[in-house]
C-alpha cells in the first residue's frame, strides 16, 4: 500500500507556494513528517486526504491516481485533522456511530460492535455515554483517532495529534498509533513535536518552506548531527557571551556554573565535550546548518 508523491506543487490563489517539487514514497508502517509551523505539512495532508487539489504533480495511493480516483482513495482513508471537530450534542458513541456510517458501514449491528471495539481500544468505553463536549482535551483527541480508525482504513493520516496534550496523554496517543502500525497500514504522523517522531516512526521526512530537506530513518537523521552537539561548563558571568555566539539548546544550573548544551559545527575558542545527539538536537542542527543543499537522504 505505498503512497507515491512525485513533483508535487501547491500554489494558493494569493500566490503563496506552500509546496515545491515534493517527492516522497511512503510505505506501510509509521511515517513521520516533521517540520516547523508553516512548513507546508498541513497543505500536504489536505492534498493526501483529497480535501485540496495540487497545482501540479501526481499522487498515487496503492496505484490509484488522486486526480482520477478520489472516490476509491477516500474509501481507504482515515483522517484526524489538526482542528478536529465533533458534534457537541452527540454522545461519544453516537458521534463514532455517525462516523462509522459515513465510512460505509451500513449494517447497524456490525456498526455498533465496531464502535464499542474502537471505544475500548482508545480507552473511552467507560465514558461512551458522555457528551463529546464534556470530554477532556485528551479524550477528545482519542475520540478523534477513533473516528479516523473506524472502518479499518488502509491509510491513516493524523495532523499535529498531540498539540496541547499533557505528557501522559501524548504517550498514550503515540502508543495507540504504534499498536496500529503493526498491521498492514500506512500511518502518516505530521507534527512539529520532535518527540512524537523519535518515539514511534521507522521512517521520516523533514519539510521546510514547502520543500523536503531530509528523507530517511530517524537514526540517519541523528547521524547527521554527530560531532556537532556539545556540553560545556560555563561560568555564570559568561552565559550571555555563549548565547550570543552559539545556538544554545539547554541550560542547566550546576553547583558553581552552568551546564550548557549547544549545537555548533565547532566550538571556536570555547571548550566542551561532544555528546551523542538526540532527535531534538538533530532537528536544531539541521535547521541551522543542513538547509544549505538539496534533499539529504539517510539510512
């Protein structure tokens, strides 16, 4: 069930070019689409779920062309938009039942069984009779993923799913998607939160200013930053000088100094030790130093 995106461009009526020559192949499993706000992620997601048309280029889902076969592609899709909306006056199960009917499930008994199963899988069965607008923020996002999964879609697309969630809900949400990725399903997780990618995705791409700037594994992304992340001991009075000359990631007070983590190609006149980068370090490194060339591929 690959998704093949070739030379995809999106230019809005006001002249803004949101996507420029995007080329990606996305296979089964969890795929992370990382990038800052305004990178073009939501534009790409809206095209993939047939809510927007590309200006040029092609998208194929399991061999179906997005321009000619929208109906067939829609039957394969589950979608959780960033601005997920629900019907406030419907109970949780009623909303999910309605979503199931829209996905093509016409048999009422089978639909109710699927609704109950989905509510259990996202931990909402005990509040199935609660009005949707009375659910907590985390529960609403879980209801959102439940409606995206009802009907067993072959492609699941979630746009900024953990924004605004507390740490426990973020972990729970990522675990839901990770469990789903064990099936023969394509899951695209679009986010600007680096931790969502490092915890769940086997493949990823970095989008910036509408262009794909990295495509590969999270490990390959980490490797790009090796030797460019440093920990320094900085006297209290020297911190401002370091901040003016280095890209500081973390500042931790120690007994008689600051422990400072920086991203830099070299330390110049400063002293420090190289440390192993995490995905957040790599993201900062790449946005600072890795945007100079074309697409970088990683293993």
